[in-house]
C-alpha cells in the first residue's frame, strides 16, 4: 500500500523542504520507490535541493487540468519527483482542490511505495490542500517555543480532518540552553518525535552545490540522522556502518582545513 506523507510546518524557514527531500532520498536508499511532489506552489524550492532544472511539465499544469500527474514525473538522484513551476504566470487559474484527486491517481499506480508532499508553510489554501491529501503528516519545527506554537495550530486543523497519523521532526538542533528539550516538546504539542536533525552548516553548502545533504555528506551526523528518520518511518532498526565515524572525522578535518 502506498503511503502518502505530507511534510508540513507552521512557519517558513524551519527546513521543511530540506527534510522532505532528504527523507525521500534516504527512503530510496533503503530500497523504497519514492516520488517527491513540490506542493509549495507559491515559492517552490525542491528542484534546487535535487539539483535538477530540466523539466517542462509541472504540478501547476496538473492543477490547471492540462495534463495528468503521471505525465509530470521526472527522475533524479535516485528518486522520482513532480516539480512546481517557478513562473509567476503559472499561479493563475490554479485549482488546489484538485491536488487530492491527483495524488490519489498517483497512489493508485503500482510504481511507488511512498509519496512525499512538500507543503507550503502555514495554513493557507496550498498548505491545507496538502494536509487533506496526505494519509499522514510529518511536522517540521525548530526546538523553539514560537515554532512549536505554530505546529500546534496546524495540528488542530489536521484533527478536524479525521484520523491521520501525525509525527514531528525537530530540525536544526544546536543543543543550546534556550532550546526546548525533547521532553518539553512532547509536553508542549503532544506529537511523537520521529526525527532529531542537528544543525550543520554543510546543509547550506549542499544547497549551493544543488545536492541533498545525504548525497553531499553521506557520512555526516545529519545524514546519519536522516537515515534514522527514514528507518523510523519504515518501522525498522538502523545502525550506521562501522566506518561512518571514521569518514565523519575525515570530513570534519577537510571542513576545518577548507574554512
């Protein structure tokens, strides 16, 4: 059975697209067939993270009724993806209400295991359409009270949509005193935490290189944690390879020498 997972956030800037992209690739590294769908129509970014700009058909065309969603699937970095258009004129006459039906058509095919929907932040029409089209929702937040308050608001909307599995990825964790601890986060929003992703400046470097961090720095702690997240989604145990620590040390030394 295909699992449709919406990656959502209460606010922008918390790393939602980074999580969506790297989770998708990590799942593919476990042998799963994944389609990433850029549902952030107003400000699409997914192709920048994947490093591919060679596409002509988009989700915008699907929501305008011009094509079927299966015609807008592209392959890159071991995953399939459906891009959104960067052209402002393609925002005209969009019907986001068609998203759920389009995703249902995609999930009825036998070509995939997971559909990852990268949502717009907040609770606008684009974002709510993703919540509605998803079987389960993964919220992304920094370990800060303001960000978690927004997640709680979004979760209240999800609850009104019926029974959907919800979980939380805590992103860009710096382990500072002002950050909330996992226990406090659980008490604050009451959503199970499935991923804890540390802050890493290499995430920005990877974006400049147009590569996902799990490809750019596969042995880094952040990449290991993305695979732990994927394993949690799959419901399996994951143990990094014995050489991962050594490669991570070598990477760290290279970063120091190049800085």
